[in-house]
């Protein structure tokens, strides 16, 4: 017996996008307030690199989670996480 959970992925995409873009906004604010330390470019590179890795791991974990929990709608969020990860890598 499988239990399928249904949710509207369109309703959750905007809050997730805002949530995962907030570290970038915080880093930009710290850059303009001059609170990143002696080497601000290196600090921003570390911040965006760590978030890119986190988002990449979330993206890769979506397919097994979708199969394990029988939530097929998760596949619609995989592209969002992949694009955010790519954004953090190139920023």
C-alpha cells in the first residue's frame, strides 16, 4: 500500500525561492556595510560556494526522496533547486 501526498508545487516555489536567495541578499548587505572582513570577495565566494553545494545536494536528493516517500510532485521542485545551485556557482 502506498500513500501518496499531493501538494501544489506552484504555491511552494516562490517561498522556497525567497528562502534560498536570502543568504545572497544578506551577503550583499554585509558587503555594502563593510562587515565581511579584510577580504570581502573571498568571503562572498565562500558563502555562495557553500550554498551552491547545499542546493546541489538537495537537488540530487530529490529523486530518491520522491521514490521513497511516493511524492511525485517533488520532481517539479528539482529544477528550481538545480537552477538556484547553478546561480550560486556562477555568482
